[in-house]
C-alpha cells in the first residue's frame, strides 16, 4: 500500500530539510507505507483470530446443545424410572394395607364371636338367677303362708 503525501507537507519538509528534503520525504513515505502494511497485516490477523474464535464458539455451542439434549433424555429416563418405582411401591403398600385389613377383619370377627358367646352365657346365667330367685321367692311366700295359716 502506497501513501502519498500532499504537496503542502512536502513543501514543509523541503523548507525544514533543504538539502536532504527528497531523502526525508522518501523515508517518511516508506515509514508510513510500512505502518499501513503492518496495520493491514494486523487487521488480517485479527480477522483470522475472530473467525477462529467464532468457529470455536459454534463448536462449543453445538457441544453444549448436545450435552443439554443428553441430560434432558437422562432426566426423562430418571423420571420414568422413579414413576415406575413409585407405582410399584404404591402397589406393594396397597397389598400390605389389604393384608392388614384382612387380619383386622378376622380379629374383629373373632372378637365378635367371643362376645356373642359371652352374651349367650350371660343370658343363661341371668335366666338361672331369675328362676332361682323366683323359686326362692315362691318358697318364701309359701313358707310365710304356711306359717300364717
């Protein structure tokens, strides 16, 4: 890249450096040209580095997306496993509850039968006592009547 100085700058350099003006203008021209070519090279290097970073970020984003998808599928599988375990636990708990209820029903039926037996025995005992007391009362009344007569 070639940079050309305007005529007023060249006139200023000729005035300051009268005997060596062409050499100074040539040196300044080369310095500015080198600087411009270095800037162009730096811009190219920055562009290449930016492209490299963007590609790296795209690859990283693809990797992150793949990881997210994998984690999502693992999470779905874990949830499905937990649901099946929960259903199995609920079924087992229901079986245990039904077994306990059956035991309680049989105990209640047994207690009920024992209670009926006790009530029947108590009825028999009450009837015995009632007849015994009535017989005793009749005997007492008969005895009193005999004594009075």
